[in-house]
């Protein structure tokens, strides 16, 4: 869960068995699924992983919760459970498979962004999330449409994906979702 004041969250959890973990500004609550009702009344977006089983890797639940909270924030809903969005279910749950997809399609752009401290991948993701509407995406990124157009061209060069092509879009979009699931596109 992100961006919830600690006081409001603690009030919500009072009287319910739980474990509250803090990672930077994020808050992770391990507890009964019924807590979603309580947490859903908070003003900020929350994401829920699938049921966390004893012995399961915490990183998987964290990745699922981060995916879900991004969907909640994008949709304006207070709580989203991992897997509620059928589009997200097309991606593998295996981090190795997701990593391979991201490396194959987006690896060069990720390295470019890191080397140049740029926002090419974030720009492409934002543009695609807004149905390829340049003006809307540029406004969301707080940049000029010309800057966004430059970043889109910058994406085309190292990836060899022409973003005007339907086949490129069909390959890039799942890779962007996989990068988001792995926490690589923020």
C-alpha cells in the first residue's frame, strides 16, 4: 500500500491481527483478506497480492501488491486485487520469464535511460496508457508534445520497434507491463 498516512492506517488495523512492514514510503500489511474493506475506506490507493502462503517468497507478494496499487491509482479505485484485471493475467507469474521478456524487448531502452538519466520508457508507457494520445500523455508527463515525440523516436532507435506499427505495439505493451510488474518502469 502506498501514500497512506500511518495514523489512518493504524486506526484501520486496530483490533485486527496483522503485520505491518515499511519499505521506504510504502506500507505492506499482512493480514486477513477482510482487511481490504477497512483499508479500502482510506483516501489513498491500495493494492492486494494473492493470498500469501507460509513459506512463499515475500518478493512475489510485494510485486503483486505494487502491480495492483498501480492499477488502483490509474483507475481511481481504492483497492485492486492482483489478478482482478484480466489483461494482467496474460503475463507469467514467473520473475525469470518476465525478466527475459523485458530484456528482449526493452533492455536497450532501460540501459539508455540509466546511462542518460532519461525518461524514454516512462514516456512510452504513459503514451500507451493514454491510448497513444500525444497531447494527453505530454500533459501527464508535464512536458511539451514535441519532447514526447522526440522520446518516442528515441525509443524506436535502440529497440528497432516502430511505434506506428501494430505489431510493435503488440510486442512492446506486454513488455512494459512486465517491466511494471518487476518494478523497472517507474
